[in-house]
C-alpha cells in the first residue's frame, strides 16, 4: 500500500502543477499497467533481439561466400 501511495505522489509531481488528481491516478495505476504489459512487451523485445541476431548471422555467412 505504501508503494501505491508513493507512486501516486510521484505521478502527481510528474504530471505537473495543474493536473491534480489526474497525475495521482497515473502514478497509482502505473505499477499495475507495467506489470500487465511487461510480459508481452518483454516477449516481443526478446523475439526481435533473436530475429536480429539470426539475420545478422545469415548476412555474415552470405558475405563470406
């Protein structure tokens, strides 16, 4: 609970002086959104990294021949 209160205060500071509750809501829900999205986004990033490594290795083999 302390973490949610802390992130709400940080979100309010990040949103600026005129936002009020909007910044607090962003800060409050940011950890929840991050937990939900980190799995799929991490999977996509890992897949992209592997694909890049495979393509780079393929290009390297073709350039040597």
